C-alpha cells in the first residue's frame, strides 16, 4: 500500500507536455524542421502518467509510440501547437515545454510546389509566437511552468535569461554540442535551474531517468509551494 501511495504523487494533477519539433511549410511538399525526436517529451509524459497524473501530450510529428493512458493531440506547426496549448492552459496544473518550436516560419508558404529556376532561392521567414513566454504571462500562482533551453554556448547565462524572460519555475538546460546530449539520442546531460537560482547538475543519464528525476523535482516544488 505504501509503495502504491508513493508512486502516485501526481494523482489529481493535470499535466500538459509538449514534445518533438514543429514543421513550418514552405510549399505543399516541403517544410522547415529541426532534429528533435520527441524522446525527452514522451519520456516525461510517461513518467508523469506512471505517477498518477492526467497527461495531455501536445506532439509535433514523431514516430514514437504514445505511452498508455496518455491523451495526445498531434500538431504540425508552431501556430497549431500554440492553439492546442492555449486551449488547455487554464485547465492544467503543470506545463512542461520540451518541444523544439521553430522560431521562424516561411512568411507566405507557396500554394503550389516551388519549381526550381534560379541558382539561388530566397524564402522570407517571419517570427513565430513564443508559446512559453505567453504562458508565463498568463500563469496563475497554482501553476508550475517548466521550460527547456537547448544551447550551444554560454549555457547557464542563456538558460537563466530564458527562465526570467518567460517567468518559469524551472528550466532544464542542455548543451546540445556535448556527446551524450541533445537531439535524437537516448541520453541527455542537463542542468536544472530553479527560479530561486539553485542549480543542479545531472550526469549523463537516459532520457527516461532524466524524466523521472524531473517529475520528482516538480512534485517537490508543488509540495513546497502549497
Ligand atoms: N519555446 C516556445 N515557443 C517558441 C520558441 C520556444 O514555447 N516559439 C519554448 C521551448 O519549447 C522551450 C523554451 O521555449 O521550452 C526555450 O526554447 P529555446 O529554443 O531554447 O529558446 P528561445 O526562447 O526560442 O531562444 P533561442 O532559440 O533564440 O535561443
Ligand atoms: Ca528557439
């Protein structure tokens, strides 16, 4: 009984997790994408569900299987991800934004397949909305907001800036240039930066292990703030 109880720390909590990368159409057959596989986000969804949370996964395109008991809303573009996330935000207690959202999209996707002609092709890109920043502005005191920061240099400086700018409770910073971290692999090396300034450095771990540790930290944050 004690085991069961310990395992269900998130029962009654609603958790929204975004995962994988977005695709921004150039024309009907092409898009701008990124190397995110969704592994970190799907591992988080599973870890939260195992601990009893009601999990809504908003996922960009990914080949991964959706773990049992999880509701998934599939999206393609950043705009679709924003709509899906904003539609649920007021109803959830915790948001974890593991998705790799495209910062820019083609301003005017071509309705027809673009034919090759000149030696160079210029596509004008326009900035996408920053979903996490919007959530940070709307956040209620009972809600926890967790973001990710993928960096190639000055990891802690940039991650801390994002934590503040987006009004997060915790940011998971990873240096995607390290072997054993980053896109499309099963392991990650992350630093957890709390809004009070505390930094926890985790060793190279499987993404599933990182997810479990993160869910434990979130539970600890919840019980501290209530
Ligand atoms: N994010 C988001 N909407 C965007 C871009 C990013 O919600 N349009 C979220 C990501 O899901 C992630 C966090 O913001 O949780 C940080 O993403 P990252 O790409 O590291 O930072 P940016 O703020 O986009 O800054 P930059 O890419 O210039 O480093
Ligand atoms: Ca970005």
